[in-house]
């Protein structure tokens, strides 16, 4: 997801989000993030990430991913996704 390269992914949901192609997705949250359409979403993280609106979020990692601002993030995974920089990945 950090690199936008679905070849790294083990799951369909990862492939969908990485490639922005909801046809890979198994979950509605994946479909929401992959398509940028929060109407699919069940979770606050999905709504924030899909809409790029951190006001949906209740965690710092969600705020980082939703806004693309790694300064909010507490986890390496968040920093990688927010900054699109895979060296942050554990």
C-alpha cells in the first residue's frame, strides 16, 4: 500500500487499495478506500482514508493516513501509508 505496487500484497484487499481498483476487494472498507467513495465504508478509518477527511478519525494513525500527514502517525505502517514511502514499513 505504501508503494502503490500490488505485487507486494498477500491479500485481495491490499491489492485493491494499492492499485485503487475495487474489483480486487473482498470488503466494503477496501472498496471505499480503493475507489475513494466513503459510502461503502463501515469504519471511521475507511471513511477518513476514502474521503481524505481526518475529521472522521478517532486515532492518530487514522488522522495520518486520512490526511497523508505522517506527523500524526504513531506506527511505522501509518507513516509508510501516509507518506507513500515503503522504507517506514516494518
